[in-house]
C-alpha cells in the first residue's frame, strides 16, 4: 500500500517532519510518500492563505504522476479536502477530522491545541461542518506561528504543553495537536499531562490504511461526484508558471528529491 501525505504549505522542512511521523506509524508494507505544492504560501494562517493552498494542492494532485492508494491531507482546518475527494478515486483523509474522530474513541471530550488564536474559529468551523464539534471541550491557540514551531523545539514543546494543560482544565480528556507542524510531539505532551494525545498525521495514516485495506473509497454518487468536464482557463496553473523563481531561504531545499517524489 502506498499513502501520499500532502503538506499544504511549501515549506519542505515541514514536509520532512510530517513524513517522519507518518513513516513511524505506518504498518510494514505501507510506503509513505510526502510532498508539498509547487507554489503557494510557506505557511497557512488564515482563510486567504488557506484558499490559495487549496488551489495549489489541487494543482499538485492534478499534475502528480505517481500512483497511490490513499491521500492524507496534512493541514489542520484548511479547505480543499472536498475538492480532492471529487478529483481522486482513492480514500482522502484530513488530519482535522481524523484526529477528532480518534480522540472521541478515547474519551468523552477532546481539546485542540493549535497555533495562532486566529486559527481557532477556522478550526471550530471545520469541526462543526464535520459534525464533530459537540464533544470538543475547546480549541486553544498557543500564540505560535506555524513557522515558529521549528525555530526552537524546546520552547515550542513547553508552550504546547502549557496550552494543552489549559485545555484539560477546560474539560478535555484527550488532546489533539492542531497543526501538521506539531507532528511528533504527542509523547512529550502526553507524558507531562497524563492524558492521551492524538497527532493528526499519525491518526490519518492509520485510518487511511484501514479504509484502503478494506477496499473502500469516497462515495461518488452525489456530494463528491467527479468534476463535470468543462474548460478551466490556465488550469493546471503550475504548467503555466515559471517555477525557476529564486525561493526563500526557508524553502531553498525544495526539490522533487526532498519531497520524496
């Protein structure tokens, strides 16, 4: 089985971290490949960047010449999952719903610890749309930007632990890490707080293995039927762009090789 894990931003170092977490939990015989869009924001912190990212992810999926059996979308709360479900004939899972679904199997209520406070309403909306908000004790922001998560790992871990502690005081019995960039911190947080901590990337990979292993995929009968054939100007966009633009320092290591494809 081959699972594609899609980092929705263009920061290749974050793709590498997400790949490491996904590979660590994958079953023997499951191959993890990970990549990011060819264009788009280096991090997603709001609706504007989220919609840009959704288009960039769909562009990448449209042009990707690599077979896979399931897709994991590794952004917490951003749009685009439904478009991928229409586009692909394999199971599509995102880390937001996967983390919450798994958390509800482990406790009566769960809390989400995310990055900036501005992400809280976006995540709550996503959980509400998915029918998962009723058992959410709260969504709390750490005040850390997405790119800050990598700058000082020890400081990041301390802040996430303290924010998760506040979520437990709010009534959360399980904690969900609310950003793909937090992948790998679940053991640290769980060890300090004594509650189960769900990493969305890990949860989505295990759900993807289960769904694909059962031979199931997204229903194409109605909501997620394939897009109707029609002309879409300049699509896919990446085929019309010059991607030789000098990258930012953070993304200077982007290449097909670093992205595993």
